[in-house]
C-alpha cells in the first residue's frame, strides 16, 4: 500500500520485534541520544522523568534537520523547505529565564 510523501506501509505480525529491525535500531539510537543529553548536562534522576519527552523531541528534531553526505535533510525532503525553528534552538539543559 502506498501513501502520500513516498511513505510505504509494511505490515508485520503482532508482538514480533524481530520483524522491525530498522525501527528497533532507530529507537535504540534515540534512547542513546537522550541519555547522552542528560549525562552531558549533569541532569539527575529527579529531572530525567520530567524532561524525557522534551529531550526525545529535541533529539528527533536534530535527526530530522541534520543532513547526511551533503544531501537535503529529512525535513526538507518531506516538506520542501528548511525548518524555521533552527535559529531558535538552544543547547539542551541550558539555563533560561521565563518572563
């Protein structure tokens, strides 16, 4: 079955992670990036549960806006324009002041 934007759906049997090798590796990479973001900023266990979603979102955004081998990023390939939030990104764990 073919959907929009060149996405191809492939069905797998339920409860068989062996059939989802690429997805399992992608999740493992995401978890590793989130853990390194916490470790690199010295964020303790108290805040890890509270900030996990934000760290995962930032890791995913970084993956989607990164280009590999001089090609366009995934964001640009899908939506045909560069993301506008790049100039607003900050270092994860950076101290900020809310007004």
